[in-house]
């Protein structure tokens, strides 16, 4: 059999093509034998009994849920166990239940929505079958794209139900009775004929040898005890007590610390350095050339940071003339004359534009940093060809890549995924992991923890790409659009990610992520064309919370607002007309109109925005006030979200609230500026965040229905940008076509 490393395959847009090639290499006959559901039980080396890949039980009845998604504040360590517990008939409140991130890279831990853009239950046909089988051999275990619940909703419920059926079989055997006489309840099996009770721990070992029922019916929604009801986060007690361990908190025996200084210019490399003074400093072990950076290893972070200032480094290379002005010009030129890829074209767009009244506008957004609360950090131990890593990674896969690329004759990688203090797409990258492996390799047998300073974090991010959009519409006699023409100039996130991390490069021109949130938009635009022109620039770009939606929601919703005012139609009513064909979305807008007080006639300035993203739909109304000096207050944000079936309403509300605040920081302050080929901003004084006293009242309403679940980690972000800028227009008549607001003289009063 051909042996593949995990980094041997493309993910995302090229996943299906990659899996077809892999299928031919491995052999379809072999792939047909690969198990992809993970429902079989096994006795584990750690003394626990695995009823399946997600459920472990000890003989004394302690239940552990193995959740292969990174907990980074979005609540997956609560919502995903709720899915299992619902069918397993246990309570998450019990003291004998815990949640871990497994170290095993089991095939069934693959996130198919990330890898193949389909829920596991949506996979069908030869290509999907092959894709699922190949990813079972080369698992893509990642957390991002608001996919955790979307991907896990059916498989984890099935895992809970299958484990329950195995326990019932074991009890039936023990009591020599029919399963029909048994009931699972709160971690026990009860014999309804005799009243006898056996705990799951008493039954687990025998149950693990039973064959699971793979077609066991799942509960209908009306029978849910846990799912759909508010549940406290299971990780909060440990965080409140200060016991939770994040990536930056890892503390191991005999551990050393490191920090780095990277080339300030994009693409620059170390030309030379003098470490004489640094090596003479207290506690310093080594100064290491990392290619584009210099790292110092010492007995403490303080010693490493202090010594790093003593290293005299000369960098070379990179474009020292690059500026934000040049970047803006390149993006605008791409929109006007760049090579174009059309993602969507319906109807006679050009005919409509040439024969009807037209309206055109151009919008621009800046680069944005992630600025995660937890600094970039990772720990590695390298010894005898083996690497062990502790990280806050959104994709343990990338830690394997980091080791694979930097350790010759690598034998084994063990990756421990810690709690994460914010990821937002930044922690799916491998740069910090690669650096710490290089550093730890110089100190074999001793763990090394690398911590970036906040300045390194802000100035060496993988930024949300800047973008320019030219949007045109052909208007009918009522002012409603009969054609919509959208052209985007932007760097490709997937192309940049693949260049950094993959053996195959994505075609940036055809990166669907560039136009997500505008392609197949539910608005009734009439004829439509959505196109992209990819721009090559040296600024590193990556996934940022809501990715392409964060740009496109601002562009589309600003434009729609302008169309409404041009037509003399209330902007809320205008959107309702564009969505009138869809009863689900019309209901969302009706609820938003009511809750926001849109028709109150109180004279307050309000802006509205609607945006579809990650299989969910969000409408928001921002209520603001602006004084004569452009001092501004966002007084209230009303948010209505339709994410299908809800798992934990508390988590959904928290994610909407967090997304709104996250976006408000970017809308007012967010901008990474480039001068002399380097980032100007350094820390929070120059890359500002919303303060507590600037935070508005936030009202969140969750629509209830039986639709398949959508994502919630990111959909609250995109509509906030245009909701606020549309409210600015309502307040004083100024149309904001370029972010951030501070560029136009606005500030939080």
C-alpha cells in the first residue's frame, strides 16, 4: 500500500480533485474496506473503554467525550457533547462527565464540511464516496468556517445512539431479558420489569465488544431533552478558577522559552546577525537563525525577550517600496482591467446595463489583523526523531506539517491541542509551529515554548485581505434592480494558504472564497454577474473571521442601501421586496423590523443589513447617534439569526454578540497600513479595539425551525459593517464607501 503523509493532499476547493488522484494511487478496492463511521468499540491503553471514537467510559462510570474540534471560546466543548449526550441519555451536569480534545488523528475525526464542503449526510455519488474514503486515510481535522455543529450534527448523535444500543445489549445479556424491557436513563440502564439498575460503567467493557446498530433511529426534535435548550458552558468553571490550560499556559518540566524577531519587510530574510551581547546575557542558551527571523532560547520568556533586544540583526530582501497607496491602486486597476474569472452569470446583464438606467458605486476595505487575545504560542519537544507539540491550533494537522518539514527522518508526531484564546482563522496556520520545531531541534530532549510578542503578532499576521469592489445595477421603472454586475479585486486567501502550506497551489483567480456571500445571493437581483480579479501582492493574507463574507457583505449591503435611497424607498422595505420570494427569509426580516423598532417614528438613526453566510442567515439593525464633531455612539444593535435547528441557544447568542463586537472594532478602527514594505501598526495603541464602554446594547433573537443546522461562529460579523455605515447615512447623509470609519473622522464619543 502507498504510504501518504497528511500533507499529501489538498483541502478546500481542490479536495475532490486531490482525492480522485489519491484514489487511483491507493486503489479503489482497498478503499472499499476502510471504515469511515468510527462506531466500533475497543479497550484503550489508557484504561478507558471506548464505545466508539467519541465516547469513553471507565469501569467506575466516568464518561469522557472526545471532541476533535478546537475549543476557542465558541463553545464546541459544550454544544458537540450535547449532541452525543442527547442520544446516550446522560447529563453534562454530572460530575462524572468530562470533555477532551483527542490526540489521535482518527479518520472519523475529519471535518467533511471543511474538506469537501458537504455535510457527511450530503455525501453521495462516486466522487464523494472516494473523497470520504481518502480523507479517512488522510484525515483533515480542523476547526473553522463555522462548521463544527454543521459537520457533527448527525454523526455525533449517531455515535451517542450507537453507544446506547451497545449498552442496552450488554444489559439485556446480563439480565437475560429483551432489550424491549430496558430503558437508558441518566447514565444507567433500567430494567422496567424488575426496577433493577446498572450504571454504564458496569456495562461498558462488555458493551465495547458488541456490534453497534448503525441504522438506529435518532430522536425526533420533539423528544430532545438537551439539544435546543440553554446549557452552561462546561469549560467555564475551570476558566473561572484559573485552572484552564491554554496554549500559552503550557508548563513542562525542564522547559525553555523562546521568542523571535522577524524581518519587518515582507519577504525579507536574515542577512547577518551579531549575538555576542545576547549570548552573554543571563539565562540565554542559544540564538538561532530561522531564515526570515532570529530566535532566542532562554530560561524564561523575560530573559529571551531581553536578550533578543541585544541581537544586532541585518535583514535583506523584500519590497521596501510597497505602500498602502500602491496596494489600493493595484486593487482598483484589477477591477478596471485585470484578468477576470466569472463565478456566476445569469440572464442578459450587458443588455440590461446598456438599455436601462444604471447606478454604479465603488467600495474599498483594508487589511485587518486577527489580534487574538491569546498571543501566538506553541511548545515543542524534539528527541530521537520524534516530535511532541502543545498548541492552540485550529488544525492539529498543521502541527504535523510543521514537524514534517523541519525534522529530518521524522518518526512520529504527537499533537496536543490546548484551549485557545481566540483563533479567528489565524491559528490554522503553521508558521509558529514551524518556528518552535526549528528552535526545539537545537535543544533535543528539552521542551521549548515559543511566545510571540504582541508587536510580532500585529506586524506578522496573515491578514484579512484588502479589497475593492465595483458594483453596478440596471434599474427598472420602480427602482428595483433588473441586473446586477459585481467585480471584485482581491488577493486570494486559498492561493496564499496553499503556497505556504501545501504541495499544490490553488488558482487564486478561481478562489470561490473571494466571492462568498455574493455568489448565489438570495436577493432577487434579476440578471446577475459575479466576477473576480485576483491580485498578486507580497502582503501575507489568510482566513479572518467570516473570511470573504466580511468584505462582500459591506459591498453588497452598502450598494443595496444606495439603490433604496435612489429609488426613494425605505431601505428596509427595499430589502423585503428583494427577499419576497423566500418565506423563510421574509419571516426573518419581519421579526427584525419588529424587534428593532424600525417603524417607531422616534427619529433615531438606524441602518439595516442582511447577509447569508455559512448556511445561516442574519439580519441586523444598528441604532446610532452622531454629534457635530463626528463623535459617534452605537447605541443598540438588534440581531435576528436563522441558523436552522439550534443546539445551545446560549452559545448562539454569545457568538452573535461576540461577532458584533468583533466587527465593530474593525468597522471603526480596523486597518493595517503598509509603508516601506512593512506594517505601521505595532500594538493596541495603534491597532485599537472597542472598549467596554463603547459596546452597544445587543439584542439577539433566534428563529426557530426544523431546517438543517447552519454555522454561528462567524455569521454575526459580516452584516454589522454595513448596518453601522448605513446608519451613518441615516444620521447625517454621508455615505461611507471605504472603511474604517476613523478614516472619515469618526470616533467613539
